[in-house]
C-alpha cells in the first residue's frame, strides 16, 4: 500500500487540531527556544548561552558539549578542557534518558528545513526518491573522525551547516544560508528525508547513544491499526515503525527500539486511532482489541493532551 500523501486529515477529524498536531507544535517551540538561547546574546546583548550548539556555556555555569565534537577533538590529539568533558558527560546522560535522536527532532535548527521539504513533497505529490543506504551517515561520521586525526582540526565544524546557519542569523550573511538551502533542495527533489535519514553524521552519533536510551515511542494499541499508512507518511525514519506495529502477529514488543527513531511524535499526532504513545524502553505491554475502548491514555499522553 502506498503511503498516504494527505496525512493528519483523519486525525484532525477524529481528535481535533491540537491532538493531531501537538507534538509538531511543541517541537517547533522547542527548536525556537534552543535557537533563541544562542541568538539573544549577539543580537540583543542578553547572553544566556555563549557559543554554539556544538559547544556552549549556559548562564556561565552549565557547560554543554556535543559528544561527536568531543570525539573529533580527541582524535586531533588535543586533550579538551575539563569543562568540555563535563559538558559532554551532561549531554550524554541527558540523551541516554531522552533518546539519542531526540536531538534531531527537538533541538536541531535544520529539522524545520527538512520537515518543510517533506511537507512540500506530500503537497506536490513527489513520490520518487533516490535510494541511499542508511549507513552512509555512519561512514561519513567515521570519515570525519579520521579527517580530524589527519588534519589536527575538528573537521565537522569546517562544514557544519548548523554552524553556518548560526553565523548567517547572527551576521545576516546570505552565504551561511546556502548549506541549509542545499539540504532543503536535496530533500525535496532528490531523496525523501535524505539528509537526516542518510547523510547527517551528527544524527549517526546521536543514534549510537539512542541504542540504549530510556525514552521510547510504542504502539501499545497496535490492534486498533486500520492500515491507513498515515504514520509511515510522516515518519522521517518509517522503517522503525514496522517491527512494533506489525509485531502483534509474532509477539514482538510494541516498543520502537530502533536507534534511528527521532522521537518526533509525528506518528502519535497523525494516528487517528491513537495507536502510538511515548513510554520507556521496558514497557512491553500491548493492549488487546477488547481493552482499547476502555483503557486510559498512558500518563505521558494524558499530560500532553
């Protein structure tokens, strides 16, 4: 069955606009919040976070360091400062709890760019997509670490489109927007979810963390699935859904355990039958069909609603 090109419509009819878009709206607010932390200083003189998303000091007390940047720094054989190590440890613990690739969906400022490209693909009916190997981003990440070791510089920061976007917003330069524009056009015309799903080395690094992360999306009400395919249409990594959703036939866990899951909540939003919910990796319960009508929403779902 082909993926639905008009998802969310049935969800809006059955659940209302907020229930059909709440995690999407919250993600945009989250992304704006994190971006604002870094822009208020250079633009308005209110220094909340100094640095960039790759490495920063918040309120002069909280160091945060991207673990992927730290690995490259170590590869250059330059031992980082103690604060950088503490910052990387804080980030690592945070994403071990919240899910490694939640960074991609809830923090990365390029996510709205790739989401908009996916939205336009659906609106324009673009269904062709180049076939890219998902592991390409892992090769890219390893290659950057090797390049850092060979050059003595953090290689990713030389080409990082997030850093370029940050500079463009601060200094008002068009040149810094070109990498984001290239990613948008690539995702729109070449490969569906091509950058995040197949190329981004930062996503690969956070995916490695996500292999053992606590927060998960589950399909506890998978027995209610009516095969509308809306979740597959909106998921940036649709292959992660199948084992949890179709696993009822084999007794597999309804929890999406793949490290590729970005925990964006799009499947929760778009599903008119409320099949999906946020939970933890050890929650293996799957509701029987007869229990679906009377079982209350999981705690995290009640809070979000």
